[in-house]
C-alpha cells in the first residue's frame, strides 16, 4: 500500500489536472513529484478571519492589537478570544511589557495592561494624563493629574516621583530632562533627585543622548547661548557652543528650537535633538525599536509566486492560497492581507498531519454510475469537521465525504472511469483538493485501478409455437446487472437504436412460421451505454407451426370439414 502524504509541492499546488487515463510512466513521475512517504505536514489555521478588523498588529506574547471599522482598539489573543474589548481610542504598543489604554483626544490614561492583556492598574475612574511620549522608559511613565504638573509612575502604576515638573521627558540611561518652572530646566535621576550640580540657569535642556545634552543658557553677549554639554558625574561640562548672542525659542509644539540667524534644531517626541538644518556636531539618536515587533522568518515566512505571496514552512508552501501580503511573527503567526485588502491572522499548527492510504482494490464497473472509492485516512491534531476535500478535474468539482466508521476515518471519492474494452485494467490519477479551515491546503494525487465487466443479460423468451394464423410474439429482454438507473440504446440486427432507461427494456418481436414448418429466429443485440464498452449478445429461439388435419363433422345431415 502506498502512502499518499499531503505535504505540499509548489508545482502541483498551482496545477489543475484533467481527470483522464495516464500511462504508467506518468503515474510514477507524478507520485515522485508529490513526495510520497514524507513526514508530518503542518497546517495554518485562522485565529481571526479576514475582514473582522481594519488593522492588525502583532504585539508579542501571543497578543494582537486590533482596530475595528469605528476606529476603536482592543487586544486579541492567539486562541481567538478577546483579551481587551475593542472600545479604546488607543492602545499603545507594548514597551517594557506594558501598554497603555488611552482616551486619545485628551491623552487621558484609562489603564495600564501587561502582555497577557490583564490590567496592571485601572485608571478609568481617575483624572490621569500622559505626556507627549506615552510609553514606559526605564520603568518610568511621565504622567499628570491635569493640573499642568508632571511626575512619573512606576511599572505597577504607583507614583514613583510626585508631579512637580512643568515638563517631564522620558528617562535616558538613568536620567531625564525636566522643567522645574517656566524657565528652569535640569536633569533628574529615577528617584526624582537632581542629577547635576550647577550654578548655571538653563532655559532649556534636551534629553541626554550618549551622555550629552543641548542646553540654552544666558550669553555674555546678550541673548541666548546654545551649548553642547557632557554629563560628567554630577557636573555638566561644555563641549561646544553652537549658537551665541542670539534669541533662541522653543516652538509651541516642542518639535524644534529656532535661532534668530535661521538655524533650526529638531526634537523628537523624547525631547532628544536628533537633527539640525545644517551639519551640526550633535549626538546621533539611534532608533528605538523596542516598540516594534520585527518579522520572524526562521520557521514560517512569505514567498512570492506569480499569483501573490504564499506562506512557507521550512521553505515549502504550507497553504496554496496566494495573498496580497504576508507578515510572519514569532515562528507561529502570519498576518495576511487578501486580494481585496482584508486582513486576518493565521496560526501554525506544527504537529498537524493528515495522510490518505490508497485503496489498492480493483474497482469493477458494470455501468456508467459512479462508485465510492474508499480510502483510509489518518488525522492528527486537526479538526475533521474543518476539512473539505474535493475531486477536481476539467469537468468535475465533487466534494468527497469524510466520515468516521468504527473509530476510523475514511474518505469516499465518487469515481467513474470510462473504457472501450471489457476486462482491460486502467490506471488513473485523480486529483484531490484539500481545504482546511477555509484554506486551500494541499492538492494531492491518488492512483485508482479499475476495469469494466459486462453489465447486462439479454434473453429471448416467448411461446415455441405459433397461433392458428401462424403468428407468434417473442420478447427480447435486456436487463442491467446492478444498475437500476442504467440507460442507453439497444440495436437489434443493425436496425434503428431503441432507447431504454431504468435498468433495461422488454422489446416485443412479431414472428410468423408457415404451416407445418419450424423456424429459428436469431438476433444480434448491441447494448450501448455511454462510457462503457458495447455489450454484444446473440440470442435465438425456434418456433414451430404444426400441420393441421381435416376433421369430418355433420351439420343438419350435411358434411362439414374442420381443419384442426
């Protein structure tokens, strides 16, 4: 018995084979291409079907951020269950294992959640607001109670530093830039104490980058001085003066410093000066990718085909469906976009396995009615109810029945193979399209052997003697074997075909025999049924007409001759 495995092959996955008789060489070649006898076949299953959400992002730890058509966000677990209701204006990416639930218009903090989607602390009843940078950084989150002063929360949502700053930047390597009042800036440590001792008054100070800050202080020439300074213990040491003697102003949206001479210095959302309008010697700001979950291609990845992107497991296509785009994460998940732009989530089932064990029995046809070819099926770690298996060819797309009998799964394939001769063994390949959970999972080949045997009986019945006029009626009986609905035509001695259905026909034949004679009536009968060999039968029957002797009788004294 040959094992037909459902492991994918990219060439066959794109093909639709015509259901027809193949030579033995072609069969062997096809079975070789299919890679029969290989190991376990993985599957992908829907966590979230396309169209349920407008936007989907992987947040790590088996959690997805999802956005609905109304613009609201929630959290979806890879088990398909909602972990956080889709009702929030914003759910930030997970940073340092924390995400924030926000009322976007006012930046009001509604809650802090962990990577499991559980509340660390619920702020929905409090007036707590986040800063321009609504993310944790080094275990601290800048917050305000709505009175214009900022402090920092710890990772559990408790107050780490009481709100007393007008502005509070995120921490960078243990220090953060803050504004003490409307004019004074400084640098603090994570406990809230000042990180520097200085007699200078700073009218602005950027967040530290590589231990350096950009600070604005008074200039001896009058106006402002923009200075690049280095943190050295508790001291700030000047490295370079960038602007001197001119007015320098902070933009209203805190995105840039504008100098009177026309130079500009641009700040990111963490108050770090990351560029200038000219090649200034400022510290380089490296991208902080802690909020981004990068694609993982170690186990599953996308591959491009002529029809779009497919998902591959260990470099072999795992589903035939082409997608507009695919992103893979954490060795298990794929966020896919269908051709019509809808997004969904697929999850790898690495231990999935389905195998078909072909039936090596010779299928016997007597008529052109389909027979169920029954294959034993082994299913591992899959839901049988999610399977849809179809026989496919140029003129057929018939669903096969997968059913359990005495604890074993069996697949019934409706099958018919036409033939021109009786008892000629035919080998054919039937292609099966295997869908699982709505995905076109595999296209596999199955070899079936069959032959035709005669399916009719033809008999000639009737009385062996004629009536008084020398006539008799014979009946040609054509009957199908095991074919109640068989239909076709019957031709007698090359005459006009006579149609029949429902398994056969009785045809009366009028014959005559001369008196005193006997005659044998022979008929060549051809039964034609579409897709089956012609059934030929020769039948005969003898009919006699005995001679009749005259019998004398009297009628009123006169003689009358009666022939009997």
